[in-house]
């Protein structure tokens, strides 16, 4: 996380599908402290109670996790709640339920996790037209396609392999931050999304 912070990354999601709840709490307690010290946001995957316990900035929920209103009752109104969405209907449901953002994808093939059918840029464009809340695009995103993803409608991108598999993690993170910033400027210059 430190190298990504130094490269300009300011939004992190902690995801651990195999650790014990206690080990997840211990790790996220330290990460939340670092995030607060550096002005970054930390979202905890799946566990609203752990997000609250470590004073993280919010929780990210999957389609089989708590409903948004239940998670909101745990984390409170000032924390972010994100929802994974893999279709227009799921994205619209998340927005109606009061989610603060959606994670949409996978946009491209990915080996990181089984995230369902590849959605592609055309489906991202449809989602962008369907919801007004921020969209974080996920799945197979790297420096070669991140600009297209943001210009098409994503407000941000979520990556794992594009950074962690790089020889120079900090440089990979810096390059992605630069690519996303440039794509946002191009999008604003054209008055919106393509």
C-alpha cells in the first residue's frame, strides 16, 4: 500500500476471502490507520462490522452479501457502501438501494477471480447511461486499456495484477494514475462520456 500511496493512489479496497475475521480485522486496523494518515480512502470487502470496527471509509458488498440498508445500519450514513454489479439491472438496483458507487465488470478477461461473463466497453456505456452514481470498473484493466475504460464512463478503475505483477510496483501504479488522470481530462474536454 505504501508504494501505491507514493505513486498517487488514493482509493484502496481490502479483499481477503480466506483469512479469519480476526486476521482481517488486524490487517485492516493497520491499513485504516495508514489511510487516515495519508488522506487515502480504505474500503473493506464484505464485512460491514469490520469496516466499522477499524473506522474504514466504507464497505464493498457483493450480490450475495448484506443488503445496502442493513449495511448502512451497521456502518452509518457517513461511510461509503459499494456494490458489485454485473448487469444493468444489478447496477440500477444498487443505485435505488442507496449504494454510493458500483464496481462493474469484469470489463476484460481476468485471472484474479471468477467475476462472471466479460462485460466489455459497450455494456459499461449502457451502465453509465443507466445510473448516476460513480462506477468503478473492474476486471482485466491495465495501462493499455485504462484510458478507454475511463473515457467510456468509469469514474475509476480497480486493478490488482496490473500493479502487483509488475517488476516495479510503484512505477506501474504511477503510470496507471497518470493514464486515468489524462483520460478524465480528455473526457471533461469533450463535455462528458463517449
